[in-house]
C-alpha cells in the first residue's frame, strides 16, 4: 500500500508517504492547511510522487479536518480516514473516555507497539509534551501531559518585558548561562531532560512496570541529548503509527 499519512498539530504539520510498512518520505510544515495551504500541497505532492491509494489524517485541530479531506480528494483522488479511538488497532484502549484521546497519541501508541512491543512509554515533544503508557498486555491506559518546549519559551518571551525568543537548537549547553539567551536555553534543554527523567521514574514506580522509553517529535533529539537514561529517538513514529492504523482499516 502507498498512502499519505498526515499529522496535524497545533503549531506544525507533518506529512509522509507510508509504503510497505515504512515511512519512506516525509516533510514538516510550520502551521497548517489554513496558514500555509500552498506549502502543504507542495509537501504532499513531493512525498506522494508516484501516486497513492489512500490517506489517513491524525488531527488535534478538528476545525481543519474538512479542509484536509477536501484537499486530499481534489489533489490525489483519495478519501481520508480520520483517526479516532473507535478504529481497529493493535492496542487495547483501557481509558474512561476513549474519544478524548488525541489522534497523535493513538498513533504514537500503535506505532510504538508495532516497532518496539510493550510495555512502553512514548514521549512526544510537540506543542505539548505528552507521555503515553502502554502496559505489558498492550493496554493503553493513559499518560501524562505537560507544556511543550515551544509553549514554554514563547510564553516567557510574550509575557515578560526583557526575555527574548530563543532558538531551540544549537550546540551543547555551557556550564552556566553567560547571557540571557544561554540561560534560557539551559532552562529549556536541561529542564526538559529532568521532566522526562522524573515522569518516567514516577510511572515505573507507581505502575511497577519497567517500561521501555521511546521519544518522538521535533524537539526530542535536541532536548534529550545527554540524558542519563536509556531511550530510543524515533522521529517519524507518529507518521508510522498513522500508517499502522490505516492498514487495519484498509
């Protein structure tokens, strides 16, 4: 199967080609179909070179879903599967209100179990930093949500008079911030390592399960370099998970 997989977040959109069980091409667009419609179309055309048979949309922005479905039908002649908890999956959803689980979190869980098995914790560095918990019997039981890196740095810039907007990239942090920008970068990078370490430790202790940890999302590799715990970085896990969900409904 050749299919378009689209992950629509609050601040960015990722698109990919899912082919024979792998994400073979991908692209990332700041904003989405309303803010950067032409960029989205160009990215889709690029990754879909050679044609596609289907499309799947994992969206946490319901107001744009119809626009995406119309765009995919017009540009590629395919109907779009919208991800929700009622679809067949390779996990068991053990959650009080399954319809409240974000499509990205479902994709992370399904893709994580398909690639790494269970038990598993998936940490997704998006607009929010989410932790999704899958028990040894492949039950999705919930997770943890904290503000993500861009929310933290943007909020500091917008709500203070003197703190600048900082780029979440670059070399390893210095021992101490010798400028405002350096101080903020240390707070972001080292601070979020601590968040991941403490939340994973809490989950392992409270649930008495030795979870494997996988991290995904645009800031995962930058934020977690140097973290003193074993984990796997899988940048395209969400797109892969969307493809796994599509395959079970195709």
